[in-house]
C-alpha cells in the first residue's frame, strides 16, 4: 500500500531561466516626441515675436479682444479687408496686413459715399450742359430773341449754370433808376422761364448795377435796393413764363459789389441780371447756411462764358438818361 501511494504522488520540476533584461515598451518615445514638438512650438513663437511688427501685434491683440469689430472695420494689422479673419501675406516686415494668397490680382469694386457723390456731380454737370445747349438753341430759333444774343452770356461756374443778361448802351434791360423790365427783355425772361422748367434744380436770381451812385441814395434808396428790386422783377417774369415759385431759392441785390468789367466800373456790362441754375452742392451750401467760397475763374473742366451771336436787329430804344 505504501508503495502504491508513492507511485501516485506528482513529480514537480522547477526550471530557472537566466537571460537578458525584459523589454520596457515604447512610452519613452511618445514623451520624447512631445518634448520635441513643444520645443519647436516655443522656437516658432519666439521667432514670430521677434519678426512681427508692432502694427501686426496690435492687430492680433485687438482681434482676440473684439474679433467682430476688427473683422468689420479693419485697420492697421487687421490684414486682408475682404476676409472675415484678418491676416495673411508673406512679408512679415509690413506694418499692415496683406492680401491673402490667390487674391492679390482680384479687383474689387467698392462704392463709397464720396464716389457716389462724385457720380452725381458728373451726371448733374452733364444735365446742366444739355440745358445750356437747349437755351442757346431756343434763343437762336427765335428771331426776336436772337437779336439779343450779344447781351446773353452762358457759362458754367462752381454754383452751376449761370445765365447773364447784360445791358447795352442802346438796349438796356431797365430805364435809368427803374426796376420795370423793358418789353423785349420781358419776352426773353419768360422764354427762359419756360426752358428752365425742364430741370429740377433750384435757382438764384441776382441783380447788379454799375458803380455810379444812385441820386439821393443818402436818403435810403440806393443801388442796393435798386439791384434787389430788379432781381425781384426778373423773378416775376420767370414765373410768368411757367417757372414754379418753389424753384426759387434765393433772390438778391448785389449793387456794384461784383463788377463784371472792373476796368470800367460805370460800364454797361456791369448792369446785369444773373440767373444761376444751382447744382446740388450750391443748394446744400445755401440751405445749411454754410459760407461759400468766393467765386473764382472757371476751374479745370469748366467752360468759360460764351456770347451768343447777334443774328438780327431790334429797334433801338432810347434811354431817358444814363442807364444804371
């Protein structure tokens, strides 16, 4: 029995293996890669800080403080004005942002308020030029008015189209010291009133006299009152020709303050009526009570005064005295 028990007992054999160290895995490689990446990022950050201008730094700081404001308004350091996120470009020495890659040759049409006003000025100037041509045609087609061609001057000024009717020694607009319009000038003014209805611009009517003192002017009525009365009489004739009262913006008498012929202060050319078809800038200056610049010679692109040819002759009317 004892021999049988020994035969059933298991035999345990222990083997001890001796060899090299076991593998530690690849965790150290990941840590080293993270370290190299961090060092590269740090190097790039230092390089960018050293090569970026103050304008770009300010733009970046402003963007992170208020990104929507910078995106909408742009400015120094804000980068490409057509991109929501500002920035881009290659030259880091520039103080302002640059155009994004691939858009440097793109032409963008931007319509600003200033450009829109400039387009309006051009269109208005073209309309006034057409009106000037129309007035010349109407006067040339009417034999009675064509005879007054030498007394009518048309020119473009900073205020707009100016129509001047000047006196002649033997064909004055008014009798000396009077504000009653002569019959032939009444017909001319009414015809002008009819033509001026074709444009919506407001008008200024100015009366001018020569430098000769009005008799008895020291008692109150002088060339100032006379020029104002003549301008107002001309306004009434324009309205009788069909022009609306609402189109009149200013009626004024200037006496001899703006002589047309300064070399001859008492000359007939200084006795005149000026009708100015005003442009939008001149209207705004009057309505806003802004001091306007003194009238100068025609600027580049403006046409000088044109004198209509004298086609016919009118019966001469003798003035009772020196016209003024």
